[in-house]
C-alpha cells in the first residue's frame, strides 16, 4: 500500500484552489503554500496558472524564491501550469518577470497571439493513457526552445510543444485543473516517490 504524499500548491495568486480540488478528487493530500515552512512540509509542489508577473512579485515579497529553487533542485517534484511554466523556465523573451530557472526552457509569454488568446485542443500526452486530454489554453505561454534533458510530452498539431518533463520537473502551457479530467494530476502524482494517493 502506498502512503499519501503531501502536495503543496503555491497559493500566492492564480487558480490554486482548482488544483487543490483536482488533487483531492484523486485522494491526494493538497495544501496551500504561502510560507517557507509550508513548503518545507510538502513532498511536491504545483505552481498554478495566473499572472506570472504578480506571482513573481509576491514570491519575492514572501521570500520564497530561494526556497522554491532549493526545493526543486533537491529533487522534489514541481509542476508549473501556464504562468507556473513561465516561472519554471530558464529564459524568457520578455524582461519580466525573472523566472526561477528550474527547467531548460525558453518561453515567450502570451506566445499564441491575440486572436488565439484562449483556445482548446485535444492532446495526446506521453504517459497519459485513455485517449486525448482536453487542454484549455488561456493567454498561454509558447515554449520556443527546449534544452538538454527536456522531454516533450505533448505538442499541438501545428508542432508547438505544450507539455514537457525534465526529470522531476513537469510543465504544461495549458490548465488541466479547469476541465475535471484528472489524468495530468495523476501523471504528476506518479512522479512523487512516496506515492501520491493510496
Ligand atoms: N499570460 C499569463 C502570464 O504571462 C499566463 C496566463 C495563465 O496562466 N493562464 O503570466
């Protein structure tokens, strides 16, 4: 029997509540993270979608930048969705925000252009069984480069990578917490050594 891991969700801004709800639907333990002590108590972390500049400002104001980097570099799984992906990148095309530099990704914010600010796509995601995942993109970031060690897990039909993994780090340009389909959350839970859910 596997133990239940504690999954933290960075709760400074954005749709952290929806991620907590998706995790709990799977029987996982989810808790909101706003302090270093709460982060230290987590086995894995989700950085949600929202507004990456606001989230970065709050992260710095709360003194969480270095602890988040240490958490990820120590090998604890981290998953960034949308704005969370932006924060996990090593390089942004824009000057702001300053990302955490966790994954070998170059990213352009709002990279799908104005006409396509929001759209949906059916995605086949490597490691996710059961047919296409309905993916919701909201002013989504575009991954412009993937560096060494990064495996693309899903791409749009037009070829842009939209989900990627680098060891214990996962990133998606879309919002799996908004669709009621928990398979991306299952994929993340399966990356936690102590087991995501019983
Ligand atoms: N466009 C937002 C940003 O640059 C991200 C949008 C989202 O998380 N849905 O931060």
